[in-house]
C-alpha cells in the first residue's frame, strides 16, 4: 500500500457542506419526479444509467443482469486512537447474474460473479488502531474477484446447492438489521474475522467452497457450507485466485439453522427470526498465548432480528376527479369502492448477536452486539433508516496475557458505539452520515478512546 498521506480535518467539514444540500434538496427532487419528461424518468430509475436504451430490460428478460455501484467514504478521527486526521475509502463493485431458466430453459440454475476495485485508506489501520473496523468496505487496494459461483435449485427451491468461489458473509452469521451499520463488525463480525485465519471467507475475500441449503417449509431453513481453510492475507491473495486446498491449511465448516415467524403475506404479527449456528476449522492453531498449538478450532453463535413496532398500514394516494375522468372509461370501476391499504414496512426493529469461542486458541472469546433500527421515522422519508448499535468483543485470556507481556495496559476488550442515518435520495443514490465511538482501541488501554466522524455516498449503476 502507498504511504498514508495526511488529509486535513477540514475535508470532513467540506464533505458535510457538500452532502447537506443534497439532503435538503429532497423536496425539490420529489417535485421533479411528479413532472413528466426525461429528468423524471431518470430520477425514478432504479440505477443512474437507467435502462440503457432498453438494453437492460431486454437482457433481464433473457436472464442476464449486469450490476455495479460505487461507494465513497470520508472518515476523520477527532480524538484518541493513533492520531487525528482524515482518510478517504472507496469501493467499485460490479458483476453479472445469469438466470439459466430464462436464458436456456434450465430450471433452477443460476450463475453469479462479483468483482471489487478497492481504493483509499482504512481508518482503523491509519487513524484509530482498533480491530472493530470502522468501515466495512476498507481493504487492500487492488482489483479482486470476490465471488464466482454456480447454483442449482431443486424440488421447487426447497434444496439449493452453490459451488465455486463463495463468501460466507453473504449467507451466514448475518443480522438483517445489523446490515444497516457501516462498522465492519456489524456485518461479518469480529469473532469470525479475528479467529478464522486471515479473516475467513468474508468481504473482501472469497474462497473456494460449496454450500447446501434446505428449505422444507416457509419458516425454517438449514444451511451448511465448507470453504477453503485459509484465504491468505489480502496483500498476498491480491486477485482472489490464490487457492490452496489441503490438510495443512484445513477447511472451514459452517452450519446454521434459521427459524422465522410472521413472515407470510397474511401474517398480522410482527416478523422476526432466530439463527443458531456453529463453525469448525480443521487446521492446527497456535494457542492464544503462543506457547503451543492444537488441532482444530470452533465457535458458536445465535442471532435474533425482531420488529418491535410497525407503523399502521396506510391508504393509497386518493384519486383526484381529474385523474378519475382520465382513467374511468378504460377501467369501468366505481371510484366509490374502498381504497386498499398499502402494507407498511416502516417501524422499529431490534437485533442481537452473541458468540462463544474457545479461550485457549482464539483472539476473541466472547462477543455480542445489539442495536435498534427505525425505517421511516421522519414523515415523508419512508425509505430512510436511522439506527444506533453497540458491539463488544472480549479478548481471550491468552490474547490478553500476550498483550500484557508486550507491555499493554488494561488488556481485555474493545467496544464500539455507532449512530447512523441512511438517507435515500433516489433509488440509486444514498447518503449516510455516521458517528462511531471506539472504546479501548486494540483491546487495551494504550490508546485513548476515539471519536470517528464521517459517512458514505453510494451510487448504483
């Protein structure tokens, strides 16, 4: 990586001045979206490139989808950590999905590949010195293949087999509500990326593997996956094609049972889900204190996502007399009929995750995170999401002792508190200001608590 170049903290202020007017212009955008014309069509499109002159819907009808996006972040550390300053982090992601049923009438078959171009710096590495990483898109600057897999669904999608270069964090150990947040631990959590060699098969590293999912009923899914045991360091496996499948590096096996309630269309209760899982690794692992090694490693976890409150369903927009005259001859319907209610996805949700890992061979022995997420809190901003979350990682006794032996003070744990607001400006443009408070960076008292301010802008192509 190139050496860090200091960016004055005034960049953060400039970023805030730049993004604030965009949010303030939402009313203008909504007014423009009600007007006919090319601008309205563009603003209402699912992506910034629109339908590409009809090429995109034509390809989609034939089972081929191209996707892409760019995410730009600016982070500034105001106090504590390694030093004050600001960094930029960028990610270009792109790829292709193919539905073979539409393309060649091969029922249940599909293909997907995703590529990443990472750029910029890592706020945790350069500014804070913590392992609950500030940004979930930061990584070694390179062009890398993340995923490339083939999937076959059987028995009306009750069984699914996926084979190829996979990421575990696309399907395992993930909280739906936790995905709102930017800190990396609320996605692929710290108990996975600190204990599994080189972070395991989670962003930005994929690994050869196979995944089997069984979905016998709507409320239950069981999935299991076997992956290459060591994805190698990011600066070693730069392209995603460095593969070593052998006993020395071992294999990672993840199993997860998922239970859902109130997810059916006719359900009136609040939806939720419970995930219970475990991972096992077959390589030899050094003891947490570095004195010896032992065979195998494992971890055990549980995840809950639960909606706590759902705003009442609301009526569809009323039809004006002018609109009624325009459509009445064609529809033949009476406009005295009751107006249907639109289902509401607005409301308050809660998530929690907990993990226990063996003390004698891991870095993190106990982990939990929790948070609240509200969708549509501000009137007229139904798709915006606001949230606050807490993540806590407790070092194993061996890892803490190693830090003590190296001269660290008060070794034992690290925590993060994050507050975020994801504003959807259009379907293809999101702006997400973010605040994170890091407690005891690197799990000890050597570095002061850090207050990190920043955010991201995401554009979908």
